[in-house]
C-alpha cells in the first residue's frame, strides 16, 4: 500500500498557479488563495504579474491566504503607495518644506522637469522587504518554499522580462511599477516597469516550467461599452486593455481551472474597498471548488512551509555594502540611517533610518537586501543608492488669514549651491502684504550645522494702544485703539545641532530692524507718527522638541519650544535703550482617545528681564495662527494684538474630531493672564483674567488646512471669526 502511494506521488501532476495584474483588484487573489488552502491544494509553482507578483511572491515565501488577508487588512495603502513619510523622519528644515508649499516643480537647465512617477515606492519596498526577510538569502526564486517568477516590462523595448533570480523585493517592485504611479526599477542594466504592459498573465511561461495543471486567477478588466466610456482616462484605459483582453481569450482556454472574480464595481486604486474585493475572490474560487478539491488528492505528504506572521522585531547588521553614492559620503548615509554595526537594533528603528534618508529628498531610491552572515549571527546589508540629479525647485503656495490677508507664495530652492550638503531657499510672498524669507543651511545633521536667515514681514492692523503707551499716556491721549503699519526685518546667523530628528538646539546672533508707524496720530503735515524705527542687535539660544505626528491636526506627540533673546544694543530711534532679555516657552501634549478623537493640552509663558522701557517687543495676545513674528501670541476670543504686557501665562485645551477623512470639527478653550511684571506680583498664579472659546471646522487639503473658527470671549462680550486658507507662511 505504501509503495502504491509513492508511485502516485511520483506520477502526480504538477500544479501551477498564475496570478494576473490588476492593481487593487488583485486583492481578490487573496480570497482565492484562502479557498485553495482550505481545500488542501498544494501548488508547485507560482507566476505573477504586477499585483499578482506581489501577492504571489508572499504566498511563495510561505504565507497562507489567511495570513495574507490579515496582513493586507492592516496596510494603510494611502501611505504605502505614496511617498508619505512619517513627520518624525524629517529634520526640522524638511518639515518646514512639506508644511508650507502646495506644489513642488523640479527644474533642470531652466526647464520644468516633471518626475517619472508620483511615488518612489519606498514605503512599498520597505514593507515587502520586511515581509520577505526570512527568505532574503534566497537569490534563485525556484528555491523559495514554492518556486516563483514574475514578469516585468523593458520600458525601452516593450519586451517582457522574466524575473526569477536576484533580489526578490526589487524584482516584485519592478513587476508592479505601474506607469506614472511608481518610478521604473533598474535591474541588470534594464529599466523595468509594470509587467502588465507586456504580459499580464504569464501562463505559457509557467507551463514551460513543467506544470501539468494550471490554476489561473484573472482580475483584469473587460472592455467597456460606449455608455461607460464617459471620460478621457476611461478611454485611455480601454485602449491600453485592447491587447491584454485579446490575449486573454486564448490564455483563458489554456487555463485548466480558470477563476474570474467579479470585480467590475472596482478599479485599480480601490484599495479602500479591499475587504469587499477579497470576498469576491473567495466567491469566485468557491465556484470552482469541485475542480480544486479534485487536486487535493495529489502531494498530500508534501510539506508546506508556513511563514511566521509575527516576523522578527529586531535585526543585527554585521556589515553594509553601499554603492551609488557620489555626492554624499558613506558617513552621511550611515548617519541618516543611524546604523550601528554588530549591534542588534529594532526593525522599526531600521525603517525609521531608511525614512530619515529618503526624507532628505536627496535620493530617488534606496534599494537594499539582507543576506544571512556567513560566519556569525545576523545579516549583511547590500544597498544601492540613486542620488537625485535635480537640485533646483520651484515651489508654490496660497494663503489667507485675518492678519496678513491674501498671499501667493513663490519659492526658489537650490540644493548643493556651494557644498554637497547645503541648501538655499528664497520665499517671495505677494499679495496684500509683500514679504520675503531667505534661508541658507549647511546641513551637518547631528553635528553643528551653520545657517543664515533673513525675513521681512509687514501688516496693517488696528491694535491695542497699550502696546506702545504706558497707563499715564493712555489717560492723557484717551486712545484705546490705533492703526499701525508694522514692518519687521530679521537677520540671523546661527549654529544648530540635532540631538534627534525631533530635538534641536540653536545659538546665534540676530539683527532686527523694527519700524512701526500710525496714521491715527499723524501731525498737521500728514506725517505718520513713528513709534519705532530702530535696529536691535541680540544673541539668542533656543531649544525645540517636536514629536507631533501632524503640525496642524496632531493626534499624538509632544511639543516644546523655548527661546531666550538677550538684546544688547540698538541704533537709531531708541536713543534711551538699555539692554534687556526676553524669555518664552510653549509646550503641548496630544493624545488620541479613539482613531477619530484627539485631545491637545498646551501651556505657554514669557517674561522680560532688565530694562522695561522698550515696549514694542512686549507680548501681544490675540488672533489665531502660526508663523507669527516676534512675541505675537495666538489667543482665541480676541482679535490680533489685543492683550499686551511684558509677561504672560496661557493655557489651552482642544478636542479634534475627524468626522470624515480630512474633515475636522474642533472645540477649543484658552485662558491667560497678561500684564506687566505678573511673575513679580504673583498675578501669573491667579485665576485667569481673559478667557476665550471657539468652535471650528477644517478640511485638510493639498494646499493646506482650510479653516473657519467662531470664537467668543466672556470678558469682552464679543465674538470673533477667524478664517484660514492654506499652509501658514
């Protein structure tokens, strides 16, 4: 009897599995695999294209259909497909870039050079690399737990390329490099894109591997009717599908068990409906259950390697081989990766390092592979870097708020201007209040970086007269509000070091030219009354910690920003100047109660030391927003520059509920004491003199937040509306 079983096994037919491409519709493959597993069918070889290659490679690596279902349910496809890196991966300079500009256009030789794709695919690469770590030392894909190959397309010749050896993650990325979405992948001097362009259902190639029976799962589109072709993209997709649909008429006949899920309700980017798509795969495979069940009698004793769904959470890297870096040194790359050789590190820390490197935007790709070390425990890392050749960028933004009014931002950025690791940036802001902001930074990362800033701000506003007059002068003039024209130019030279991406310490010297005029107090010759026309010189130090996951709508993290300015000298208008110092700090903590509801607690304060006669740099509370100059502090319930004094304390609390994706309802409250010398009189520790409450609605868009806030103050017995459109700059 045992001999008969061996004879059956020796002559049992080889079963192949071919999985087509189809973008998000390819998630139906997972449903089909769940049914195949449940029926006990053993697959001898797998072929896949595009999404079929991604699912097929993981199945070939040892994951079951049920495990793949669990994995993909947890994937945030918006972040995986895009280049959306965690905010914590970006150094402070890169954060400012990503939180200010709506559009970035690369320039090459004074011509706009559009990127080859919307995404570099680095997040997808990192996910697949982690999931296939246990087979990373297998370079011949026929030696995987289930032999495997996938198909890419040579973008220069249009020919199909079989990928059956090398770096598994890189090969799968090439097969799934959907044109315009993911950038092409270079393998063996061939530039490869999505294999669906050339061969979306490689059944003939699979048959040539000696397969007797082939199971095929086809998630390709059929041809649309004229009633369905209602847009240019649909027409272009129809044209692209002509060849593959024609091929499938023959290839489906060659498939012994042909599984065709009903995915007509979905498209290639319907990842948010993944659960429904997987169920369609289950339904289609169950319809073929009788034929599949018949295959389960073969290879019953063949062992099925099963991958551990809980992949290892740490890794030891013994060596690294780095190629492709020319402008950036090995030390620079390893510094961004924060790799410490021969020491165990958490996997999440390694991927944070990869994100840190990519977030510099100095590299188009970072492709890597782990292989088990030959002589000791751990892995050797081989990495290939592709440096970004574009160093010049044009960036654009739009903004409106109640202080600066309407503004259009045009930015020119140049990397590697004087050194390989420097960057120069010039913002020109046009609109109701013309402004500029220039920055130059020689980035040394965690060593001392050297920077220069120059910024000009101006606005026209009706403000509290107390900012410029003492109590006796206010009584004499009888004026409570005055119109001012405010201009501030600040120039800084500074040194900065990063303790982590989230933690920076800066010291520097500053020149500030402050000019404040008012028509309210103009003389008989119609000359504006001048409050300030002074150059101030100071030294400063600042300490900043920022772990917020989002600048405008944080759900978790901690924030601290402390600043000390010592004003040592002035020239011009302020002839009676005596040196003084201003210290201030603000902090916040955000945590989430649910996925939708986040709470934010903030506290801030500041005071002046030394001479108190220079009032124009005192604290002024009121209004809403970010990037406010000098010591203007937002305070809901009051208009800009309403509450003034040389010292203040403030506390606030907000609740942010994301009612729909990127749609936020906010409820906020803030309390403050502000006056002269409140830390000396003890008033800082009394019940708040000023309160403000607000309800708001916001939409997070590609140009930045669009917000409306209704605020009310019980003391002032007045309401104030605040509106904001776009990133603050």
